[in-house]
C-alpha cells in the first residue's frame, strides 16, 4: 500500500505557495478591461474624426486651385510693390516739408514684398503635412488620453468595482501600478492611431494635390528632425497624460471631479496666475509652455524683466531639456501621490 501513496512534495513551503497572476498578466487584464469600456471606443472614434477633419483641412489648404489663386495674389502684390514704395516716399517727403524735419523716416525702403516661403506657398509634401498634423493634434490626443485614464480609474470607485477587485488582488501597490500602466498604454495607443491615420492622410493629400508643371512653387523648408522623432514625443506625451489621468483618479475617485480640477487649473493657474503674477515670470513653470517646449524643441514667452536701467518686457526661452524634465517631474509626482493615497485610504 505504501507504494501507491503519493510522495509528499519536498519543495519548501514558500515555493509551493500559489503565486497568483504576474504583474505583466495583471496589466494585460487591465488593458482588456480598458478596451471594452465604451469611453475607450468613443475616444478612438473621436481621434479618427478629429484626424479626418485635420486631413480634410490640409487637403483644402493645398488644393492646386487654391494654391494657384494665392500665387496670382502674390504676383499682383509684387507688381504693386514699387508703386506702394513710391507713394510712401512721396508722403514721407510731404511730411518732411510740412514739419521742417528731414530726419522723418516712414521706413519706405523696408516695405518689400514677402517671399513665397514667408507667405506659406510651397509644394504639398507628405512629411511637412504630417508634421503639421502631429503638432496640431498632440494636445487634443493628450486630453483624450487624460480623460480616458481618469474615467478608467474614477468609474471603478464610483461603481464600487474597486473594492470587489481588491478582494481578488489584495495587494494595493500591484493594483494601483497595473491600472497606471494600463492607462498609460491606452493613451499611447490613442496617439499611435492618430499619428498613423494622419501620416496616411498626409501622403494621400500629397499625391492627390500634386500640382502640374504650370504651377511653379518652391519646396517647403527642410524639417529639423525626422517625422518619426516627433511622433515618438507625441506618443510619450499621450502616455504621460494617461498616467496623469489615472493618478488623479486614484486621488479624487470621481471622473467629474477630475474634469473640474483639470479645467479649473487650466483657467485659473494657466490662464490667470502664471500670466499676471510676478510680471509673467511664472510662465517658465507653466504646463502648457513646457508642453510646447517638449513638442517644438523649445518655446518662448515674454515676462517683465527689471535691471538697473529699468523694467521692460523681454523674451525668454524655455529649452527642450527644461520642458521634458519639468513634465517628467509632474507625471512622477502625481503618480506617487496617487499610489500613496490609494494605499492609505479606505476603499468601499
């Protein structure tokens, strides 16, 4: 009989203990739950519609008929430029005679017509159109990612699903970080969808609106960097926005409260405080200005600067490094605040 008995497991008790779902598997579960939410599908539809609208605007702006009309207007302006300079000099001479001051200068010699590049008249090139679409849609996609992450976490507190989920996964740190990871991946996925559709639309516009040989236009200015590098920054921005939304969800626990806080911050802090207090010098800590510096490799703002000679508004620069370091600190601080709050507060 003893030979028929199952031999006892000789492994240590710590190795025989059930390990449960891994963290990667838990993130996968949260991603699937995020995918099946109606707001996620609505956000995807919003990205598709918004990208389609931008592509349609780019198509209208680069239509050969529109470019031909703008080129005719430009040629007319160039033809009228000598007469405008002559009229300016005539009025300048009359004013000098009337005032008896030969130093009066109306700046007539500076009234030269702009170039085609300054007028925005150039051949429709796919990469240039894609760059414009990416910069225009980056903030909209980031807002949708923030809203998606906030609703994903806030709705679970509102419905009581968070308490039920903690009965299956009682380790709060794993639950919080997995939800943050799923929200960040969801925001990045929105950006990938928008960038992919925008790139395809830009290439379609460049092919359809290719002008004929009779319309001579210069090439657009060369891009400072590959479009793919800008796309990576847009994806990183959307990922960070998803993390911020989920972090605010862990702290505020209600989607409506999160939207109210975000809108209130945008109006009160970004629109009033940083613009008016300390002569505008707080703008270097503005989220919007640092977003611009991150996306455009630098941003500028005007602030009141005082020296021994007096005070005047001068231009200041926010560097690319300042932008991404500031944004990274904001995301990490909010994520830590969300996780710590979730660990300490009761969940019903």
